C-alpha cells in the first residue's frame, strides 16, 4: 500500500507480493466482520499463519521503494512527497469511515480501540489511530522516524527496531491499544526495507526455487510451533523470526508466481493495493450486516465461500475506486507542487 513508488523501478515480485498480502488482509477482515453477525469465523487458529507475513511484507516493500527519498531527501521533499499525502489520506478516509458509522450505527465493527461512530475517534486521530486506517499513520510515522535516524549506522537502527518489535510481539510491552501495539511491532520491517533496499532487490534477483523450498519448510516449522505451543509466541524473537521467514517465503514465491498469466489479477491487486485497502473497510460492514439479517450461514465450507465472495466484492470495489480516482484524484492524494531542487553550481 505504498503511496509513492521511489527508488527501484517497478518489480514484478513486489506487485505480486503486495497483491497477495492485500488479498489476505481483505479476507482476514471479511472473516472477522462475518464473525460479528454470527457467521462462523472461518479462520480460527489458522489466522496465526496469516498474521505472520501480510503486514510485515507491506512495510518492508514500502521501505524498499521509499529508501532513496528517505535516505537522500530533505525534510521539505519528504513532507511534500510522503508525509503530507499520507496524513491527508489518513484524515480523509478516517472522516469518511466515521461518517458512515455515525449515520448507520447498526453496522458491525471490529478491531478498533474506539467505536468508529464515536466523535472521540476523530479527536484522537493525531495520537491514536483508532480506526483500521492505522496503517497509514504508521507508514507516515515510520518514514519520519527513519528519516530522522538516517545518519545512525543501519545495523544499529535495524537491531534497535528488532528489539522494539519483539518487546511488543512477545507481550513484554503492551500499550493496551490495538494500533500502537501493531505499530511498535512493525517498525523493524520498514527500517530493514529502507536500510537494505539494494541488498533485498539483489537477493530477489538471484533467488531460485530451491531457496523458496527452504523458506517454505522453515515457515511451516514456525507455524507448527506456534500452533502446538500456545506460549511459544511469548518467547522473545520467535514471532519476529517467523515473520521474517514468512516475508522471505512470500517474496520468493511471488517472483515465481508473478510469471503465471492466470494469476495476473494478483499483481493487478498489488498495483491497486492502496484503493483496495481504503475502500474495503467501508464496503465490508454493510455487506455483512445484510448477510447477518438474512441468516446466511451454515457449514464451514459455506462460510468460507461467503468470506471469499465478500472479499472478491471488496477487491472489485477497490478497482472501482482506482478508476474513480482518475476523475477525482483528491480521493487518493492532495494536489501538491513538489518543490524543485536548486540547480547545482
């Protein structure tokens, strides 16, 4: 869900990885919301596997593509190209979400620190990203933090963010807010994407199917560990290692799968991941409310089919928003004039 693609040219594996990740995120949210209205939550403990890689992959890829602007740009350029657009989209879509839930309070909601129709959610936007748009807040914050610390040796920055991440994922530090716990846990992936962008792109260039096979076996091992031993996730660095392996497996699998023509919709979803992310949070609750009123639930297979259908509808709505934004660009970005660099003497 990157806002500005800087640095490396368009990479097929990055588009596919973003597409796979956004599809997982939309399905995850569809399943959660369906559970609110009595349609069985289709993920169960399988969500452990889903939680390990989609968001870390998004932040790592955002770091890779934003590295040049963060490491070499001035604050003025950074603000114009990244911080102001992110803040604008975060505020605009949080306001739209608040308006929807304020007008229709019967809509189901999940995974928020403040009820979405509560005016307090707007008041707290600068300090508590209470809505599901916390990703945008985190991306702007991470950009600013890494830019401010860009002169720090990169290994120090990455190591420090790794310690911070594991403090949150192991439950040692708990802010008692969903958003800030996730923000604390995910800075590491953005930092490593920025600091090692060239190495990551080079590693993807030389990766082979045998490397993917090794990563998949390791990922299966960490998932089995988390499934069998509920307390394993509380051990420092276990979840972080699982996330790193999951992201590596996703990126290498994306390199192979991006070549399959039948899976082109995944790459297309990756290129439109921002509008899909923005609109799916508004589209899913009304659909779920109607399904709940109709009593549309049954065996597990039927519930999974319903969740897939809701996911597909939300993704198509994202494509629609992308098309609409060609006529109304203010939906995705403010109109800004990026200051030109002074000519060198």
